[in-house]
C-alpha cells in the first residue's frame, strides 16, 4: 500500500502544471539543434529555482590527473595568484603527517652513496701464492649488498679480474641473474714471479650485465702490496669494500705525448708517443687503437688530425707528430682535445678514453700546457690518464 501511495503521489506531482517559463528554446551543446522546452527533462527544476536559462557546453573529457592539477591550482578562479596558492597549501598542510620527517637514519644511506663512505657492497675473495708453480691463485667467493641497477630492483652481476699493469691476461666470472648477493666460487690463476708481486695490482671490476646496451660498472676493488698481507703467501681470506666508481676514476689506461710551441713560426706540435694499459674493447681482449687530436676554440672544433691504427694491442707505440698553425695572439684561446679510439671495421669506432690540454683543462692538462708556454721550442712530455667522455 505504501508503494502504491508513493507512486500515486509521484504521478500527481508529475501531472502538476509547470511553472511558466520563457518559450524560447535552449541549446544543449554547440552542435545540437534547438529543442523545445516542453521536451527537455529537468526544465521544470531550472525554472522553479530561479527562472533563468542555463547554457550547457560540452567540453572534452579530461583525465583524473588533469582534474586533480586543476583543483590544486584553482584554475577556475580568475583572480588566481601564487600568494593564494601558498596560503592554501599552508592551511591544508596543518595537521598533515609528513613521512619524510620520521625516516630512520639507516634508510638514508642509499647504498652508501649519501654518506661519507663510497662503498656499494662488499667482495669476499681468497688469495694464495704457489711458490712451486709461481702462480697467484684468486678465488672469488661472493659479493653482498650490491646496488640495484635494473628496474626490477636487482642486478645481473659478474666480476672481471686483471693483474695490472698486464691487461692481456683477463679473467671473468659467470653472470648471476637477478641477485644482489651473488655466490661465484670460481678460482683463477695468474702466472707471475714472486719478486714481481710488489709491483703488481689485483684489479676487480664488478659489472651489471645488460643484454641490449653497455654493461654498467657497479664498482671496483684494488689490492696491492701483497707481501704486506697477513699470512701471505699462505691462504688469505679478505673482505673488501666495492668502491663506487665515477667517470673520472675508471681505469681506461694512459697516454703519453709531448707538446712543443714555436712562437716565431706560430706552430704547435703534439707528438703522440705511446699508450699503456688501454681498456680492452674487442671480444679478443684487445683493441685496435688510434689517437684523434682536435684543435678547439670556444667549444668549436677548428681542425682535427689522427694517427695510424695499431692492431690488436693495449700498449701501442706511435711516435707520430701532429702540427697545427696557431698564431701567438690566439694561443691562449685554444685547447687540444685528445681521444683514444678503437677502430672497428664493421660498426662505429668507439671511444676508449679522452684527455684535454689547455688553459681550460684541469690539473695535469692545464699544468702541461703552462709548462709548454714557459719553455718555448722545447718538447715537454707527460703521461695523461684517460677518462670517459662526458
């Protein structure tokens, strides 16, 4: 009975005569035709609550993100300004919990990079020297707490080992997939006389394997002064921090060249002498290096020259001179950019490392240039460490 009564009341309300409204028609959107008021639902409400017409404009649907941004910026207010927004943030920020204020200090040590220690994990390995066979035995046991390099929050780590300054003998562990605590348990042997150990360095490079691009260098461990290790030449179990490596301290090798300037002739001569311990760029463990020298001024390359290519070596010897004509009034405006390249017959030539000399260079590059200008007509030679191109 209650249902029938409600239906009857609704039907009676619906049959009541509408409040008089203007007889003009109204557009629902820009593209819709004029519709008489008698056929528009909800017109009675609009007329009853104020007797004014409303024009509905169809706007493109916006995403939830845009709506939230619009609400934050209060774009509907024509008097919007920055002060109003700041005031609104201050009012709405009262009583809000800010999780960043309650972070534990231990969580802020993002793999050790935010604090003073530049470690990104630890490497556990064993050293032992066999005096009968004159071999250094290196057993890589495991690594712990490596930083994540992949989007999945893990890495695919492996380790390369050199006994510097020799780069021809290189060993590499297997790649361990999707782990930050790999267990390698692999043994490698380096033939080396016992008396030569004092001048050698064991270099571990920890990489993250990437199938489609260049492998990421996670960090490195360097061990020298073997004779000072406890229990050496017997078995020594070592834990070493994996040091975070930037572009400036990646071991890419060194290049020796001399500079000589003749002010009267306006002639700048750079003699590429040799390189050592270059980074291996080929699958064979070697490279095909050549040197490219560019004369630079205000970020523009004016001229470039290059040496011959030395095949299948990491310690090339060139002894080739490259001459540039530079008037004395322009010598302070230019600098030299030197790049050691790996020649590739099939693909693109790759950059092994670079260095610069000139007034704009850093440290040794600037000092070498100043020494050349202080002693005109005299070749000045230095070793320069190679760094990755920025």
